């Protein structure tokens, strides 16, 4: 809700919008390289998509036409982003429908540059629960991922890139938690059950104990499965089974 006053000179307004666009592309290239090194090429590929969106000639032409008509760069950007998102959301396939979130994520970076808003790393304590309107790929560049205990978003779906990132990093996630932003308080104790898609605010001691025991059982199961990793993949009658990797990230692959 930051104030924005368009320049009376249309040429200046157009140049500022295109500069914000160019700066966003440069920033995304930096984020891509940073997360690519940290988490692998799968993460980087998502930001390549964002860069391609912003560099698309049709997208740029739509922006230029909108700013010529509105004489307001911010309004023009919002109009074009809304039109693109509406197009994606009209697709019945949920995976492609949620690609509209990629448009939004890329567009928000342009908007931030236009408004002079800078991105900052957000300090977190261990086991922190991140609550957001929507979890987007760029959040993983500004958050201390190692400190995140869980993520809850009011909007977004299970096939969004933000959700895919969270699952790949084994971060418990609940999306579509309607009203969570109004209900939660900073520093409030909560339980996030990513398996069942439930969020408990200010849980009582009984519920806390129940989930602590569930965590312990899960840790034992994981330890058991890890111990099986070095055993040969053979049936009881000696038949060898070839196993292929099912990894969400390049970093998950053994050296």
C-alpha cells in the first residue's frame, strides 16, 4: 500500500517502468545463481522461467501499451499482471493454472523496484513457522531456510513452485489456510501438521504431547529407512530389482 505518483512526462514514466523491469531481470539472475549453487539446478530452472516471462516481447509490449493508455507505470503493471494471471487461472489443469503465481512472483519484483522497495533477509529463530499470504519461490532467497520449522500460506496450492520447493526441502507445509493471517499472532506457539493439512494455534499440553510423540515415531521410522539404504535391492528369492532415484533436488543425490 505504498504511495506512487506517476511522472507527468509519459516518456519518463515509460523509461522508469522498463528500468524496473531490467533491474528485476538482473536480480532474478543473481537469485537464480545463488539458489542454484545452494539447492541445485532444479531451483534455478524456476527462476529461468521468471526471467523468460519478463523478457518476453509480448509481455513487454503489453506493458508499454498499458502505460501509454494509463500514463501510470504502477497501474499499467498491475493491469498486465492481472490479465496474465486471469489467463492462467482459466486453465482447468491445476498445475498450469498455478503457473499464474510465477507471473505474480516475477511481477512483484518489478513492482518493488518501481516503488523503491528493497528486499531484506528476515532473521528467524530455529523452528520458526513462516505464515504468508502465499509462499513464492523468491521467499527461499530471503529466508533462512535452515531455521524454518514449517510454512503456512493463506493462498496457493500444492502444485505451486513455492510448495514444491518446501516439499523438496522437507519443510512441513499447509496451503489454503483461509483466515490464518488474521488469526495468528507474532510469536504464538503453533503446530503445523503438513500430512493432514492442519494448523493448531496455541495448542494445549495434551495436543503438544501427542505431536511430540508423533515426531519421535517419525524419527525412528526415518532412521529405520536410512539403515535399509545400503542393503541390496533383492527379493527373498534372490531376484535383483533396479532402483532409480526419486529426488526432489540435485542436492539430494549422493556424491
